C-alpha cells in the first residue's frame, strides 16, 4: 500500500489548499474618488486564493477571479512554512 502514499499526500495537499483558499484573507473598505487598490470605491472581500469580491447593497461582484489550484497549493505551502 505504500506505493500510493505520494498520491494520497498530493490529494491531501490539494484538499487542504482548496479549503484554505476559500477562507477570507481580509476585508477592505474604501471611500473617496479612486480607491487605494485599483478596484474603485466600495467594500471588498479578499480570499486566500486571490479572488476579490465587491459588495454593494445586495449585489456581489467578482472583481478578480481565483488563482489556479496549482498557484493556491504553492501559496498554501509557503503559508505553512511561514507559520512554523
């Protein structure tokens, strides 16, 4: 059964990265003329996977789509190394 250990570990990393990526990284509110981060004014939610959503009233707009799962897995690996 040890021949599948590497495959199982990759899948475990994939699932953990996917879960970590969907967590909220930060909330950001901007009011004024332009907006500090280039997305304009409003209330934004940033996720660990790189996605950015803008909330205005009852609407949610996708400002930036999530990164690929490979990029999220790399980011998650760096996050684990930095937190040790």
